[in-house]
């Protein structure tokens, strides 16, 4: 895998790992904090950035606030967009 492709594929794994660790120790506030950070960063992204980046970050912010994201068995996966390519 190229380095760029590895980063794209590993991000959901890292996010889910962090989410599960926070849930395991009862650190629910971290999930809300992450959602706020993703939301804020979406608003600050430069206009020349690929639109999928904004869509994915907004999706993560929304999902982190959903009750089902607080269950260890569920994973956050990228939302399928017109920019999404099967790899």
C-alpha cells in the first residue's frame, strides 16, 4: 500500500480504537469533545480541500453524538459519497 492509501484506510481504525478505549474506562466526555473538535475543524477547512474531507469529518462528528456509537460492538465507518472509491 502506498503511504497515502494506508493513512486513509487506517483512520477509521484509529478513531474506533480511541472510541472503544474511552468507552471502556467510562470517558464519555471524550467522545463529545472529539465531536466538537471535528465540527470546529470542518468549519475551518480551506475551500481548496477535497469536499470528501468535510463530509467525512461532519459524519464522524454526527455519529460520535449518536447513542449507538456508545456501544463497543459498533464501529464508525466512512460514509459513502460520490467521491468514495472502492479500494
